[in-house]
C-alpha cells in the first residue's frame, strides 16, 4: 500500500514518524518510511493554502497513492469539542473566497464565477465522499472520530470582533490553514483521502495560555499510530 501523509510541519507528526524506519529522505519536504507492507511518503507541505497547494499538487502529479491523509492541529469554534480531541473533517471550504459588497460578502459562487457544483465542489463545499464510504469501514480508527465541518483561512482569527464576523459568515466546527487546499487537490486527482485534526485551542480572542498544543500533538500522533497499525 502507498500512503501519502501530509502535514504543514514535521513537528506535528514527528512522534509518529520517530516510530518508523526511514527508507529515504528525498528532499526537505519529502521522506519515505515503512510500516510492514505500507510505504508512507511524509510530505511536509508548509503552512497555509499556497504552500500546500504547490507541494501537494506537485507530488500527486508524480505518484499515484492508495490513500492520502492530512494530519495537523486546528482551533475549534465549539465549546462542546474539548481541547485534545482528534476529529475527522468531513467537509471544508474557503469562506473568504469572494468579494466584499459594502457590508455584505459575495462568494465566488454568488458572483457567478463558478457554479456551486463545479467539481470538486458540492453546493460550494468540499465534501469528502470517503467519510461515508467503504474507506471508513477499512480504517476503524477513523470511524471512532467525531465528524466535523471545517473552514480554511489565511489568517487565524485572534480578536473577538473577527471571530464573531467569521462565525456569522461561515458557521463551522473548526478552523485550519490548509484543509481546503488538501481536499481540493485530492478530490481533483481522485485520490481517496481523509483530514484529521487535533484541537489545540479555541477560536477566540488570542490567549496562548489557554492552548494545549502538547495534548493535541500527543493525541494526534496516537491516532495516527492506531490508524496505521489497525
């Protein structure tokens, strides 16, 4: 089996990778590991949509994978999702992809640049069909994770005003900086994929004393190991 593991930084998935034998370091962004009969290409695609789109698109044009997995941390809008929770992002989108019209916002779909169901979008969203398909049966560790909706942003919000604005514009459970780019590339390449995120903080007025990145990384890497070994 050929698996592509995509993360913004090596730091986020280091505890998982440290348990695997390194087969080859191909570049500063790409490493190959092995677990039994699974070859795992770990792609460190960088932070944000632009870097993720470039490095992931380049990799998918060079090699066909049986499965792609995006793993990283995220913030949550929901108090009901505890810090350290690992979630399965089943839909994602870019809520600021459009234009301001006075006090209103018009998406690229509202503007008529795209139809809402222009592939790989479904009603303007990037909805993962695998989350309801056979892959969920094959990967039991994924089936135990809470399914959530996500948004992808270039700027992680840290003021009360901006948080309230984005919540009105785009109700969602979590926020990341890469998820939609990952889904877009995998859906377009017809690669089965999943996006898992571990919650490190709440999306609220910025206060890093309330974050728990260590717990988020511990649980993320534990879930990755369960996923591979099962």
